[in-house]
């Protein structure tokens, strides 16, 4: 359990306390605060009832749409946007900066298409460094930063739950292989796979070492990191803590407090404990409960007929090999903090009791199909795996010069296609205006499917687009 200078953090309460105003804010109505920070004054814990979850989600939405101000800690004059708390070499002369940020007053400033929590147009693109601490840059030169578009967050709770179950599966396979190697006193080579997705092979040695040279599409710790275009964010909580600092200069207690940095006010803006763990939990709850995108049934007969052909082509061309239409999920129980985060993001080992809420309580989750085994079928059109996206002939998506978190610059996580009809433009830079263009840009592991699409006739290609245009987000 964390303690010391951390406030509103890790002293688990019996339930959930939601205040009508920020903690300690008996202020005039025109006080220049967002009115959201500290709205949840105790860390949620235990199993939340539907009313408790509703209150937490409402607080999270208020935080997500709040425009943070300098009065409550927005801005980071002497800190960079880096994931590891890092000092600037000199104070920034600008409050807002389109390069290393801060670059927005509110989360919803970028996540707003077709509605709050959605994606963003090219104008909302962000610039990020390699990801750890080299971050004092003032140029769009790709030698110093990667430019990325804004992804939508709908169905994000389901994606994180899938990643957790898959990570647990892979860990069990590694453990079983190590036991077999030790018992037989011989190396044991096993295929790593979960939910029908293969991740290569590992070889367990009798002495307890593991050869990971044959794994594919994930990190050496076998943890699926489902968020960001590169697949480097473990959880909504990590994403939230990172983004709060990067985009708003709101530094989370669980990463930037004196316990971790040795300073009460790491960014030297005159404010300490800018965003507490309970605030982060509320933001996580709001994102985790956003409804899954839907498959629209076109009313236009011609569109419906074309989409049916397009669905067949989607499979026949091999698109569904990576953009898997559905993945099975055993449980809709979401725990926060989660099990796989590491230092700098609160995890389940650092609290006396996690908060647990059941996504099955939500109306949209009741509409998800179940298979014969009772698993929830999540229609994400993805595989939560990284793939090489370029080759010698097709290099369009290999336009970055920096790796991110040791992921090569031409390797990206398979984009989940659910909601794609509602989130143009496309690509990791939001620089493709049509689905046809982004499909043609696929190379590397997707080259065969791309060539099948390009080699089809106009009607065959048009049918694929008609099908993809049914994958929508309901405003």
C-alpha cells in the first residue's frame, strides 16, 4: 500500500464517495477551475453495485470533458511529456505546444469523433518521443518525434479484458513448458497461442531459462499490450496517467509524487498531487464502460447486398486472418487497478483491494453474442498482435524514423476495425482519407491480402468498402 505524501490514493474505502464539488473547494461559482479534479475523494474498492458504478462513470465523464486550468495544476513548465518523470533542460516559454505538449486542455478536445470518447481528425495529431525520457524537442522533424493520430476508445474495456486473459494464457503455457523441461531434463518447444491467435514459439530449458527468439507480435514478458498504434500500452490506467501528463500537464500522484520522484512538485508549477488515484480510477471506469461499436444493418437494399458480398471477400481475401471478426472473452468482470502494470502505474499488488465492476450490468454488453461455451464474443476485428506492415515494394506505413518502446518502426498493432466507418481519416498519422487508400498501403504481413484486394475487380473492392462502412459507432 502506498502512503506518505499521496492523497486521495490507496486507502481503500468500503464503497465509493462522490462529492458535488472538488475536494476542499468551497469556492465562488466563477473560480477558474475545471470543477472535476477531486470529485471522487476516495479510492473505489471492492465489488461496485450498478449505482456505485454509475456514479464513478459520471465522475469519469466529467473529468474526461473537463478543461483543466493552471489553478489546479495544468501545465508542466519544468517537466517533459516522457513516461518516466523527466525534467526539462529549461522552462518552457509556452503554455501550449503542438510538439511535446501540453497540447490540449481536455481529453475530449481530441477524442470527439463521432462523439465524446471517439477518434480525432488530422488536426488532433500528437507528437511523441521514443517513449521514455528523450523529450526536449521543438521540431516536427521525424528524427526527433513520431506523429500519431487519435484512436477511439469505444469498447476499450473489452479490449483490455481480452488482453488480460490472453496474457494469462501465455503465462500458463510458459510455466507448463518450464515444468515439463525440468521434469524431463530436456528442452521443450511449445507454440504460444491464445483465443486462436498464434504468437510464435518458446523453448523452455531444463535449467529454467527460456529461449524467446521465436516469439512473434508481443514483448518478451508475454504480456499483451493492446493500446496505441504500436501496442505498447498495457492498460487504460497506464494510458490515462501518460496522457494526463503529456497532453494536459496534470501529473498523477501514482507516478509523479514525492514517493517516486523525491519532489512534492515535480513539474515546478506550484501544485502538488495534481490528479489523485481516485480521479484516475474514475477516468478508467468511464473509458472501460464505453459501449462496443456496432455492425449496422443498412436499410438501403443495394448497400446491404454489397456488404454481404464484402463480408465474404473480407474472409476470402485473407483480411480476417489479422482482423479477426470476433474473439471469445470468458468474463466481463473488470478490475482496476489491473494485474499487469508496472512501476509508475498503480497495479493490483499496491492496493488492499481492487475495485471490481461487471460490464454485464451495462445494457450494451447484454447485446453481445455468446458462443456455445458461454464465452462473450467481442466483435473487434483485430488480433491484439503486432505485425510488420512494410516490404520492399510497399513502404508507405514505414514512414517513422524512431522505434517506440523497442518496437521496430515498421511494426504496428493490428488496428481494430470496429467503428472504422465513424472514425476517418485513417492510418497511424490520420493521413488517408479513404478506406481504399489505407488498404492499398498495407505491405509486409498484410501484402497477400492487400494484393487480393487490389487484384479484384471494381465490384469486389467496392463490396469490401461497403462492408467496412457498416462498422460504426453509435453517437
